[in-house]
C-alpha cells in the first residue's frame, strides 16, 4: 500500500502543490527531447530513401563533432571549421554511396544493416586515429547560465540549442515539401520502382540523403558536444534515439519530432516523480520501457503506416 501511494498518489500531490517546479521539469524534458529528435531525424531520412536502418548515425554524430573540434584546435576560426566540417560530411556521404551502398544494391536488407554496423566501427576508429581519444571541450560562445522568468528557472544554452534544432527541423520540412529534390526523396520513399521509372536517380538520392543526415549529425554533435564535451560516448546517443523512432514511427519526420518530445518529457517526469518509488536512476531505462509498451500495442509507432501483408 505504501508503494502504491508513493507511485500513484504522491506524484500527483506534488504536481498540484508545486506547479512551477513541474513546469520546469516539463520544459527541461522538451529541450532534451529536441536534442533526441535531431539524432532520430538522421535515422528517418536515410530509412525513408533507402530502407536502410543506419546504425552508424551515432558514429556520424561523434565523427562530425570530432572533426569540428579538431579543426578548431588547429587554429581555424569557428565559421571556417564549421564550413570544412560540412564539406567533410558531404564527402563522407559520397564515399558511403560509392564504396558501401552501390556494391550492395539488390542485396538483402540485413546485409545493408550489417554494413552500417561495420561503418560505425570504421568511423569511430578513424575519428580516434585522426583526432585522438581524449575528451575535447567545444566552446561555441553560448552562455550556459540559468535565469528565472515567471518563477521558472531556465537555462540559456538549452533554449538556444532547442531553437537551433527547431530551425533545422523547420528547414527540413520546407526542403521536403517545397523543393524538387525533396519531392524526389518523397517519391523514392513511397515507391522506389515507380520513382526509377520516371527518371529519378537512386544513386543521387542516396548521396543527398546521406549528406543531409550528415549535416543533421553535425548539428546534433555540436549541441551535445558543447553541453557535455566531445567524447566517444556521443556515439551512444543513437541508442537513445531508438525509443524515439519506435514511438514516432521509423518513416515519419513529424514522428521523430513528437517521439523525441515524448521521450524527453517522459524520462524527466519519471525520474523526478517516480524515481524515488523505484530506487532512483530510472531516467536511463524509462524510454526503453515506454518503447516496449508501444511495440506491444502499436508497433508501427504514432505516425508510422500499418503494414498489412496478404498471403
């Protein structure tokens, strides 16, 4: 009875008695969720265009952040280092299409998936060989101070990072909806064979998608690296993006955004209000439990399409 009271009754009493603190927890969850969505977007973009689950997305986040910090450490100004890092990620997209994807055309999906696992270890090893394995600090000049508004304590860096993420998401939405390349990407995602029949080059689409995913990985790497340091644990961010994909749907850009917000808010609220009843430290595994529930009742996610196979 005491456990039930601590798990079900006490949290709602605290929310009612301390609404401002609850608002702080929710806002912190939203800001974290935007960061999760950035990583999840890379998965969605590549899967929509090539039906490949890119396990290397986390390694791309790490490699982009390492490249940026490494170039800054050589004495280059931030703007030039950022431009060169974007060029590196685009060159990486060309190399992946030419050396990894093109030789594996018409191979089984599991073969392509295993190729992305190999790519993960390659990028991590290359990053360590070129830039070293020490934790690197990334200073973007963004203040990491807190301020109070309306009684709610907010962090400047988190707000700016969330704003940058929101701008990137809006830009991707416009790119998909309003540009010819975006329409071609959607056509390939809907029906690859039909897209090929009207002259859309699958190889070009792959290069564009992997380039965009690389730029998304760079933004995610910058935000996470500036917050917690550029270190090899950044590659593990991809694991936190998996529950986001399960909730939102593997083929949905809006789903990646909504899923990230749900995971971000859910884990913060769970840690603060239900953590004491479960011994604490549930933030690390709460997202996976929530994803498991979705797999049981709605495996395609909130925005994913239900797949019906007739036999």
